[in-house]
């Protein structure tokens, strides 16, 4: 990892409203993939979209996996730590309040967002997890580290990877640490369902300051 976390490829788009969005792409994506979501979820919000730093057969990811559906958890911890350092540096450079990010992650990016919540609870205010799986096999401690965090899990009911079992286990892990978790299932597979965007926008709007 570079001594300067902000050397990581990323896109920053300034904005005038809360909350700032952290966009985390899926496998094979890049820092431009999810930028279109801004216009649907929070068109005036600041947006930070970093690129994953791992390559798997030419596909960009946020962390390694041992095989499909089996994560390299040691690497996931390392990459989560790197992303946390990146966010700290970005907050200072772009004048963003520490820990105010709402992560919006798809697939591999959603799994990274979950890992960030569990490993660095203070780094995010909440998250929208699209096609999300369980990041860590062990449940971890039961505490109140996420008591102020709100999470929306948006998984398709016929997703072959982010299955109903995965959704249940992820929900339990986050609630075990105090998170307020809401589920938004839809009829579909491993994708972002455009019909859910209005409801996701409503969720993101709840992070706006009174």
C-alpha cells in the first residue's frame, strides 16, 4: 500500500447536502460504475468512489477470495484497514465530517461495506448493501458498537450467491452488534433492481440532518 492513501484511484464529486456517499463497486467494476446512482439517491450529496485494489483474473475487487463464495478473510481485514485509512485521508482533504459516510455497495463492494461496519464501526454512519453476503464466518462479539448505525440490505430472492441464508446470517451479525437493519427483498437475482431505487432514496434521506 502507498504511504499516501489518496493515491488510490478514486472519484470525488463535491456536494451541498448530507449525507456524503461512499460508492463501492462490484467485481470487475471501477470507480465510475456506481456514480449514476447519485442522481437517483442523492443528487446534491458529496460522493467518494474508490477503486478496489485487488485483481482477480483481470477483474478489480476490494479483497481476495479463495474461490467463489469463500472469502480470504485475512485479506479482507487488511483491505478494510486500508479503506478505513483512505477514508480518514479523504475526510481531511475534502472536508467531510469523520464517520458521516453512508456506504452504497454492490456485491463485492457491499461485502466490503459490511466488513467496514464490523471492523471499523466509526468509519461509516450506515450502509446500503446491494446483493450482499456475510463477510466473516465467525459472528464476532455481541456489543453496541453499531447501535447508532442504520443498514438497508437489498437482496434478490433468487440470488444464487447472496442467498436467503446469507441475508439472514448477515442481518443477525449486524444486529448482534446493535445495528438497526432493514430488509428490502425483491424478485430477482444478483443485480441492482431499478424499481427499488425510490425506496433506497427514502432510506438515504433519513441520514439528512434535521
